[in-house]
């Protein structure tokens, strides 16, 4: 079993070595890259046991429990059934997830400058005073300036980007028990570059974007644009 899991670990980690793409997520809007291989067409029994690739992950950890429950909902929609004992499983599903260190970029922004553009109002008032045989007249004029965009300036801005990723691979565990050989059915790698380093926020978005390709080949790397409030995301995040 240890050798088997080590083989899977290498496959998933290499699969998740994605580069930062030109299409990047913005606030509330996410861009998810989906790269899926294989097929579930030859799977008769979809009972599975879930296992994290990273041996340092404690399956009793709250984050792992939350992530696995989100994934379980997606897989249930695809007809898979999670079992709590590996002896009951026909399939072994292994997952890997994480986030890269921050990568700092620079960009130039054109920022409008604000200032006086003219006069919006002129007000003149006068005062006449009579003293003995003298008449004096004084006048005061005030003007109200108008404000608006007078030009622009270039501002250099630095920002951090993170690569968030999730990998899943499905193996025939019953075949492995009989032959001690690996037999993979399908795998998928999901990734999203963006400014948020909150993997808990991004994880359900990635699953919602990629679950249509679970169990099938994407034929190429697909770019999926999805909003954080998409009904598919909300459904995965709903508590039972």
C-alpha cells in the first residue's frame, strides 16, 4: 500500500505543477483551469474510499473534513458512494490540494487627477453708504470654482498572486488487492490563480467549476469562468 500511495503522490503532485496563467481571478469572479484525463465508463461499482495524498494531513483535521464533504457532494451527483472502510470500497480516490507561495507582480495604473477646471458661478454684491455730502460705493465679487478631471498620472502598483490547486485520481482498488498493480480510471487537476490566499474560500469554487469533467476527458485544458455566488458553488457549501 505504501508503494502504491507513493506512486499516486508523484502523479498528482506533478499534475498540479501549473504555472500562473494570464487569465486571473478577480474579486467575486474566478477563472479555473481544468485538465482531466481518462474515463469512468468501465466502472461498475462506484463505492470509494477517500484518501489524502499528503501523509501529513490528519483525516480528523477540520479543514480536511470540510473539503472532503464538499468533494463528496460533487461525487455523489456523479453517482459515487463514499464508504468509511477501505475493505468495503471498490475504488480508491486520492486527492491533493494546496496553494503556492505568493508571487509578486507589478503593474502600471493610469489614475485620473482632480482639480479646478473653471468657474461655475460668479456673485457680485455692492454696498452704498451716504455720509454728509459724500456717497461711497463698494463692490465685492466672489467666484465658485468648478472641479473635475484635469489629467492623469501613472501609478506603479505591486500585488501578490497565489496558485490554488486541487488534484484527484481514481483507481481500481479491487484490482490492486488481487494483482498488487495500479489501474487508474481517471484523474483531474483544477487550478486557479488569484489574489486570495484563502483556500477555504476558493476550494468549493474550483470543485463546482471542474466537477462536470469528473470521470471524463477534457481533451484539452479548459478555462472555466465562474462567480463565487454561482448556484453550483452555493449548493456545495450548503450544510446538511
